[in-house]
């Protein structure tokens, strides 16, 4: 799999299918993705290999006896579903996940290196505006990145 990058604006049709950017489809290089709830009311999409790695790390570090661990498992692992590209490069997003992310007609697709985020465009715009003030503080946490 190539590095997944880019920001794209696409539409969700009346059947819950979103056209997927060709660049990301090419980088994914497979016909199936795993989709689940992300943070901040977006969806996360993974290749099967990246999903296995992500889910395994969560499960290896979680105790079924700890409420906070169960909350994380129930948020990320339980709702995950496998979705397949159709012949025209669209993904059919399950209704429960569309509802979680409040997906409407206009969507934003983000390539985030090893996974993809799918946002309702208005929600993503609101997120960017709300997080602008804290962005510099967050960026300063990456003190080991040098050019």
C-alpha cells in the first residue's frame, strides 16, 4: 500500500454510496476496506492489513474487566464493517455509520498516511474552525520532528 494523502470533496448519493477518489483507490490497491467509527464524529477506513494491526493493538492492550477499555472496544471494534468498491469506485457506507458521522450529501475524504477519514463536509469545516486555536499547541507536542 502506498502512502494515503490528500483532501477530497465528494458526494454521498441517496443510497449511501460515496465516490472514492481515484488517487486513494490506487494507493489502497485492493477492493475491500474496513470502516468504523472514528473520533470527532468522522469515519475511519482501513485496508484489511492496517485494520488487523489496529484492532490487534487495541485488543492486546485492553482488559474486558475495565470499563474504559470496553468503551474503546465498543466504539472502534464493534461497529466495524467490511465494505467493497463497486464497479464505478463507490463505497456503500452502512446506515448506522452514516448516522454516527451525520453524513449528508457533501463529504470530505482525507488520506491520513495509513488510514482514511470520511467526514460530513459541514462537520469537518466546523471541526477545523473549532480546533484552529489549539492546533499550534498540539503541533508543539511533536518536538522530535526536525527538518
